[in-house]
């Protein structure tokens, strides 16, 4: 699969102006801070998740909010994914412009202008929307009719997060009936995503949370059956919980972070009995020590403008923190403070880190530097970076 074009790059252009590296460079030549993607590990993660979903008998629809890259989305679809999920219309627009043919909008929309944009996308790609309130349906119907398309829609239920989603059972069925009766719309199924389950550390507690969500799904299925509506598509689940959804009434899972993994998911993976450990950390933040002015601490060039810290600090991969005592203590706008109790680090040394939370970290970068071994193979555009409207 060819990379997305790199506009404005001329042969011989020095890196650092438009991009942190160029294909063919060594790891030592990459300008930091840079977000690297180990292509061997990412490709293995993509293949493994596709194979595991197929073996479990569920469709896989990865969430593009993790990578925001049309190129990576195409890799996932080529490996067998049904399409991708997007949270925002602008994100979906970037995916479709990048050659992605099938997008599920997994977030509620209330602005008729955004509904119109989504319906317009349905002229050239398969777009599915969701609703968790009866008042949304007339505007969605008007948008679809204005564009001359039939828009499949899912009713979203609260699967246990107490955030978005209609009450399961009869309230959700009423929304489904309104979708089914609205011109330009077609009732296609149900979204039941339990986001709060993703980072419950105990697999047993996570399973119990999803079993409770499954009861909400079944309650809604019963109400839909009484209303005379089929529900062939039940979508939800994430990287932390998908195997439990696959064992229940869900027909499709929406895993996203598996392609990269991050330090927070690795904390999940460390729990006994957790299959998450099969997925490798493919996303690496490369940073340089740029100050060693005092003993016991080093300052690196990877601050909050290149990594997210709300899920905890990044995990240093090398030098081996188990032997060196190296640990990220915190970040300012431009700097990361690293504990260096044995004063092993020197100016110019490079550290490789696993970001704490992959999704918002990727959104801080224009490019992923795709590396294979010790060589830059290609640059991957984060084509929906910042597209959050």
C-alpha cells in the first residue's frame, strides 16, 4: 500500500522543516521529538486482531480515533475489517477522502449542519449514524432526504457507562420505531458500547461489567422484537473488553487501541488471565535528553505538546528502566522530567517511550514515522489530526 503523498517535499529536502525524518534514514537521524510506528509490530497487531475477531465469529470495525490515519484504516480493512468507526464528522470526511469506504459515526450529532455533512458523505461511501433521542430523528430524516440518500441508523443504548445512550428496553425501541418510520432513514441495529469497562484492571470485574451490559442489550432486543423490528447489527466493545462482547449478543466489535497499544493498556495487560498481552506496543515516542544540569534528573524534549498524560506517564522502554531506575516524573509544555537516580544519561542521549494514552498523543502529530528495524521505511500522515468538529 503506497503512503499518502507528502505535499511540498522535494528530493534532497532536509528533515525538520516539514517532517521529522525521510524514508531511508536511520533511527539516529530522526529529529526529535517524533512519534514512531514499528511497522512489523503494527502489522502483526492488525493481523492478530482480524484473526481473533474472525475466530470469535464477530465483525471487526476498528475505531479510527486511535490513529486518525486513512492509511492505517486502509491497512485494517485490507486485513478484513468491515470499515472503521469515527467520532466526528470531520474525522469521517478525512477517512473517506483517504479511500475508506465504510464509516460508522459512533457519536451523537445534534447540529443539522453536521447531519447534512454526514448525509452528503453517503453519496460516495457507506455512512451509518446513531441516535439516542427521539428529537434527533426529524433532522436526520430531513438531511437524508435533502441529499437523496437512504441513511442506515442505529439506536444507541446506555450499556452501563451512564453517559450517552438511551435507556435500554422500551425507550430505545421507541427511537428505533421512529427511525424505521422516517423517510430517508433505515433502522439498521444497535450500538452498545461500555466505555467504562475498558480500563477496569481485573479481567473478572471487566467481564462482569460486560455481562451486565449484555443484559441491557437483551432487554432492548426483546423490546425491538415486540415492536416488530429486526436487529441484525449490534456493535460495541473496545480493546479492553472485546472478547467478552464477542461471547455475548454483539455481532461487531469496535477495538481501536490494539493497533498501537499504550502504557495504560499495558497496565491492563499485566493482570493475570488477560489476553491483551498478545498485542505489542508498536507506538514509540522518541525523545532526546536536552538538559542534565543537576544530579538525579534529566530533561527531555517531549512535553505536553507531543504526548498526553491524562492516563498516566509514558513508560520508558530503553535504557531498561528496571535496571536504570529511569522514570518519567512529569511533563511541562515542552519538556519531560526524567528521574535518573544513577546519573546514567548524558546530553544528546535518546530515550524510547511508550505513550501513556495513544489516542490523544497521535492527535498531537502530523506524521507517524514508520520504521522497520533501524530504518525509516515511510511516513504515515495523521490525516484527521485536529479534525474534531
